[in-house]
């Protein structure tokens, strides 16, 4: 989902742990990712 909806700069691609993001989303109903100053992306499991 992340790769389909977001363009990630090539120099940052190796720093994203998609497995951990998926695990966190399975454990919780909400996953929040802070990408910058006052920029937060929130994903709901539903």
C-alpha cells in the first residue's frame, strides 16, 4: 500500500522497514508515521 500510494525518494528506500510497519498495524488498530515537522500519516486497520 505504501509503495502504491507514496513516492519514496530512492535514497530513503532502504530505511523503511515494511515488515515492522505491517506487524505494528496487526498489533494495533492505528499506525502513525511521522514524516516531518508536524506531518503525520495515520493508517487505520479497517
